[in-house]
C-alpha cells in the first residue's frame, strides 16, 4: 500500500523521495517517565466499581491519552490488588473494584489488561503489569469472597492480619502459587514489565490498646526450625522474601527475557543510609532487603518511593536517590517514585524541582509519578507546568543491555507529499523484536521526537520541517541508526 501511495505521489509530479546524510539528528533522548495506575480501592481506575464497560474503557483511554499528552513513555497498571484479577485468570476471581462483585466478569465481556496493553502500545507507551504477591484481600473489599478465591481454595496459605488477609511468605506453597500467577501473566500477555511494590510482609498493625500485632506465621516458623533452620526469625523472614524475589526474577527471565522486572520498595532501606536520613526501617519492619536485590541484580529497575517534598531534609530526595544509585553496582537503573499528590498543598513547581533534582544526580535516568489521578485532575495546572518545564519533548525508555538484544537495521524511509501534508513512510522491520519507531523532525533548527508503535509505518505533518529521521527500536531499548530524509 505504501508503495502504491508513493507511486501516486511521483506520478503526480510531486517531489521525489530522497535521503540525505547531511541532516544528522542528535542522539535520541532517553528517560523513563511513568505513572502508577492504581486499581485497589478504585484509587485511579476505574473511578468506581461496577461502571458500565464503555465508561471503564473511556476512563482508561483518557488516562493513557493524558500520559501521552505529558510525554510519558510507560504506565504501571495494577492488575492484581489482592489475589483478584483485572484480566482473564484461571487462578483468581475477577476483582470487585472492576465489576462491583468479586468473581463477576465484566459485561459485555472484555479483558481490561489486554485492552490496556493494546491502547498503551498504540500511544507509544510501555505497559508494566503491577501485582501484589502476598496480599490476599484488601481492607476496602466489601463483596462476598467467591469459592475460587485463595482464602477458600487454599485457606492454609492465608493469614488474617489486622483488617486484611495475607499470604504467608514463609510458606513455600505461597511462593509457588504467587509465581504461577506472575508467570501466567507474563506468558499470555504482551506486557513490557512485571512490577511489584512495597508490600512484602505487611506494615505492622496495632490492636485497640496500641500494641503491635505480631504477624501470625508461627506454623511456618516452627516448620522451618523443625527442618533444622538456623536463622533467627527476622533473618528468616528476610530470607523468605529474598528467595521469592530472586526466583521471580529468574523465572520471568526464563519465560520472556525482555520483560523488565521492577520493584518499588519503601524509599528508605535503613535509617542513616545515607547519614542523616531518618524514618521507617523497611529492612527491619517489613523484612525488605531491597539493597541486596539491587546489588545482586535481581531486578531490572528499582523504583524507591521517595515521596517526600524537597524541604524534608531528613528524607532528602536527592540524597536518597544518589544513595540508591550508588548501590547499583550492576548498573540497574533507579527510577524513583515521586509524590504528585502533594500538588495543591504545594505548587506545581515542586514536581518540576523534584524532577530537576533527579536529573542533576543522574541525567537520563527517570521517575514514576504517584499517582495518575493527580495528573488527570490537573491541580494547580500541573500538566501544563510539566509539559513546559519538565517534558518539552518525548523520550525513549533507557536501554537495558543486560537483557540481550542488539541494534536493528535502519528502516528505509522515503518522502512524499499531498496538497496539505508531508509524509514520511518506511518499510516494516524484518527484526521481530522491533516494537517502536522513533521519529525526529527538525523545524527552524530544532529537533523534536515522537515515539510510534511498530504498527505505524507512516508519519505525517503540516509543519514546515526540513528533515526527518526515523530509527527502529527493539524491546530492550537498542535503536538503529537513523534513516534521514530531507524535506523539500
């Protein structure tokens, strides 16, 4: 079809396609820019349980359109809030946050995860599937629990803790079960990443008198001791989480090497790391040794939740980000979470300044917004501020060379024009790992970038550009040399 169009343009006496090596574009801009889309308790999507399917889809499309408008390049979509599913699952029931009743499928039927992947990719966005590996039921759940929920099918794995149900990380069967859910998602869906957040062992609950409630893992602890275990209880709990994390990483890589495994721990590993940092001790309290996972390369990116304003010196965002970056001895990127929900209490410039602080420590790294609702609501004109001051141009996700992959062949691009627009078209890549095309265009000496899905083989404009460059990009981020086209 493209060849026919080009032939028509030539026969019509329009400018013949030609390639120029003179107009060399700058290096493709790189930075991870994402936002979490939380489904638990309907924080971000859908806006309430039981919405008609058309409204669910419209809300999700609006979220993805906003991400594209902001020049983000990824979304982190929560598909398993608590042993429930926002996708077709043979393991777990449909989420009540979707349909209003756990176990009830959407009607008319659709698969939200498949829909989200298609629509995200269409907009040049990666989609990372976000799951909670150990939470079994969130305290906001209201509908009856169906027979295929884990608390009914395998009640021996489930512990009641505070107002939630929890899978016991000390039980090997919990690891087996949660990994079967993860691998089912990775194998059946075209996700770009698999993401877990900061819920390992639960944050500690208190009883009515204010005393901490111990997590009820006596049975699994006694079984460990009965097998001759030598670790103390805290180290045993950390080891349980460590073993899950490394196994998750290896098994996801065995299933699909290019799928990025991301972890978003609490922002402080341990107080006084770096010196002067104060706050919650995730290592001691929820048994999360995220530094160990990073040092050992058991993730493809780490997104510590650095949710404090810049004025909070005892939880300094720049100091914590630098500390985490310094721990990454295997070169895994640190993409911190920043808290956009403070906008309104603080001016939108707080986000601009936080992004600038991240870039000062590590140019070309990236960040993740918590949460998407703030970007939709656009308090204090946050969107316009970010567009103008932080994201004036699109960017590719940084390369992940440890995942393999290689730079593809440059696409063969050609030029055409009709009465009102210029067209740049190119042949589809023969490399099956190509997933994006990066289009750079020059107008009045300034280059701008756009990211297109591999299904798009044409770029058009009515701007007065004088050169366009097209690069093919594979799943692991490597880009081809640009194919440069001069525009008459």
